[in-house]
C-alpha cells in the first residue's frame, strides 16, 4: 500500500474544514454581519457593502476582494493573525516587480508577469491594492485539463464558462462533482506531494503542457525558486491570443537576500 504523507493528509482535513466555512460564508447576506469577518469592519472606509460575490479568494491567511470602484483591481487583506506578514509581503512584491522589470530586457521570458501594486494603506492593519489578474491558478488549469469531459457537461448544464470562474469557485465545482474528495482521499496524491515539495520542476510535467508555460516555469525554477513559495496555487495563468501569460503571485513567504 502506498504510504500517505501525513502533512498532505493534515492539509486535506484542514481544507475540508475550510470548505465548510466557505459554504457558510456564501450563504451570508452581508459579510460584515458574520462574526468571522468582523475584522473587515476595520477597513470599512476602503470597502463598501460587501457580499459573498465580491470574494475572489478566501482562505486561511487572507481575503481577496473586488475593488470598490475599479474593476481591474483587487484588494488583499490579511486576516488578524497575518497582519505583520502582509507588510513584508507588500515589500517583497514590490521588490520582485522592480527586479523583474529591470531584468526583462535581458533574458526574462516576455510572458512572465507580476501584478502591479497601486498603493499601500496603513490603517491599524494592512491592506494592499493590486492589478486584477484575469486568469486562473495553475492548479485550476491542471484540473480543468484532467477532468475536461465532466466539466464540459457541468458547464453546459449550469450554463457557466469554466474558463471564467474564480479559483475558489472552481474548487466548489470540483467538490460538487465529487472530484475534490477524490483528489484528497484517493491515492491520487501525486500532485499534492509535488506541490508541497515546493519544487516547480516537479510539477512542470503535469501542468498544461505548452512550450510557453514550460519556458516560463523553467526560467523561474532556474532563477528564483529558492526565493519564492512557488506552487500551483501561487502561479496564475491566462490565455491571450493562444499564448499563456504566467503571473507570479503571493510574495508572503519570500525571503529576499537584500
Ligand atoms: N491579483 C490578483 N488578481 C486576481 N486574483 C488573485 C490575485 N491575487 C490572488 N488572486 C487569487 O487569490 C488566490 C490566493 O492569493 P494569494 O496566494 O495571494 O493568497 P494567500 O496569501 O496564499 O492566502 P491564503 O494563504 O489565505 O491562501 C489566488 O490563487 C488567486 O485565485
Ligand atoms: Mg497563496
């Protein structure tokens, strides 16, 4: 029998708990009224009447919301216990953005991008605004490919465009199709093992296999791997004119040798 990595297993349990939480949130009228989101009250002047459809992402450490007025921006807010690290994350994000732009004329593949940061607000807690990436994580791309047939049927029946859903919504869909549990509980842990090894090279082969993706990932692997918490949920990709644009996100765990 295949040995199950306990870390992977613990993460599975944790994700199930989180899923239940997301379900609860989606059923709430206004997030401010939910005690779990009371921390958002601190930011009320920057936000508006939020409801569940404004959530782009909701997880353990952060919440990512649509911007109040600008449709091409998102706002990232750290949950209470992550406040200090969001400040570092903001600095790291900026450093990486500048470094990338400095190197770009030389040898950086032109399809690697980092969302530009607009402004940084200090208001007891930390919050920052960045460009909205119109794309999906490599995690989502991977499973779109793997379960293409089932998802095609689901999309027809529910009249949705699977290429337009957020990563959170995609996880919900996998769950509805009872694929998510399959991913966790079956022996099909290959992807997760690779993900938690945090080695891009290890998952280069299972991701949508295109030259432009490969080239970008190879570059990141060769150059920045030691600095970045790179895994399939921290890289987003969008398809524009048949070419994949690769966005690096989440600079929360980055240790830059300054
Ligand atoms: N600029 C962006 N535009 C659009 N979506 C984004 C953007 N940044 C992040 N996201 C979405 O939010 C998800 C999580 O973002 P991120 O990795 O920055 O959060 P995190 O720090 O890992 O939070 P947590 O640890 O709570 O998951 C991404 O996988 C992506 O779906
Ligand atoms: Mg992340």
